[in-house]
C-alpha cells in the first residue's frame, strides 16, 4: 500500500500513516499547487503509485477516478464537494471526509467578532493608534465612554441560522456569557435544540425581529442561496449586528450593503465574500463599522491536527477491515465491487 497526500497534514499523524505504508507528501499550501487538471493529477497519482489519496482542495472527478487505481480517498473538508462521489461509489472506492473539523475554530472567531462589535474594540484601537481619539479634557473621556462603551454579551440575544456543528458550538460559547440563544434550522431535530438550550424558531420571520446578533452557519444549498435578502434584513431590529462566516451567497450583498449604509444595521463581521480573495477596494472593507477577514474562519493550526487525526483513525479502521466512522458515500460499504486494502 502507498499513500499520496496533498492535504496539509499534522506531522504526528503523517508519521503514524508512514508506520503503515510509504507516503508521498506534497502539501498544497507549501507548494502552492492545487490540481484542477484531471489528466495532470491522474498522472501524478500514478507516478506516486498511490492506493490511497488524501486531498484538501484538489479536484478528484471522473477524469481522475477513471485513470487511476485508487482504493481509498480521503478529503480533509467538512463537505467533500471536490470529489466525484457518484463515480467513486460506482467504482467501489470509499471516500472519507472530516465533518466538523473546523467547527470550534469558526465558532470561536464568531464569538471574537461579537465581542469586538459589542465593545467597539477595533474602532477604539484604531482611534488611539492614529491619533483620532484623544483625551485632552474630561469631556473627551465622557464622550468616548458614551460612544464606545458598548454592551455586555450576556445582555444580547443571539440568532443562529444553521444549527449544525458550528451553530451548536456558537450556542455553547455564548451561553457561557449568559446570552439568550434563538436558532433556526428546519433540518435539525427538536431534541437537539433542547439539548443545546436554544429556543427553536419555526421560521426566519419568528427569529429575526428578536435578535441583537444574527450569525449565519448554514451550508450553501439551492434552498439557502439568497436566504437573507432585503426583506429578511428589514425584519432585524434597527441597530442589530450581522455576521457571516458561512458562505457569501447565502445573503444578498446589495441588500446587506444598503442595510449597513442606511444605518439600519449597527455593524457587521464578514469572513466570506462573493469575490474572493477579498481586496482592500471591496465596498464592505471600506465601511468603518464592518469587520472583515479573508475567509480565515477555519484557518487554525488545530484544524490541521483535527482533520489529520480523523483521516488516519479512519484509515486504520479500513486497513483492519472495519467500517470507517466518516464515510461520505456510505452506500459503498455494501457495494459488491468495494475496494479492499492490498495485503502486504
């Protein structure tokens, strides 16, 4: 057995994998190369003699699957959209993935943004550093106190749209501050809301008018595309805050920009944009009451460790003839042509 790894991998888990088989490791972040060309990728996989392929961003579609001899594929993503699952299943190739690998990272950045917005941290920091916020007399401090004092997170109502792993983690964290949590997700059982001590809302119309913060954590699907538009934003209380660390296309950006520039929203925090990588000229970046980051929600060192361990743990199960825990194509397990490990 041989493995070809292009995903960013934790050294400890890479060594664990190497204790079982030769590994060709080509970290896409260090090499700066993502395989979009199926022919070139298939050739590289064959040169590596790979039975196991572990990717993060490379495209593994029919043109790769039909011209390689892969027995197992692992995708270090919460949603393996870059893998041709139907073809892999037809060929009997199990596809592993790493659900919730970045849930904690995204949730913690969400909380950081809420605190920064509530306490005007960046505005005060920039004002002091650039000399636009000065204290020549007592009235200056009193004015700053009035303008930038902000509010405690425990006094807020947080509305979460999308109550999967990330949304649930956000609920856990804001509960620690004493905040009230409302959540909307028609695909999650009522018992989950009760377990997480979140008030379940039957619709956006029920949730939106009650919140201080609206934070999006749902996947981008045909049902969620444009889910938040001008009408939904108008239902938010004047002075509410909007956070999007999910996907830009879930919200109508024109409507969001208008809600921010007219003063209906007090501010926003955005980690995702329609045009990425985001540039300084982006209209949202230019707004002083909008906090921005370049799609870094899941970019912690810990996420690499999480995804690496999940993959190697599942490979260990597969090598032992046992069903992996995280199968993106579970139907493959009963497939008559399911690929098996090569005996040493």
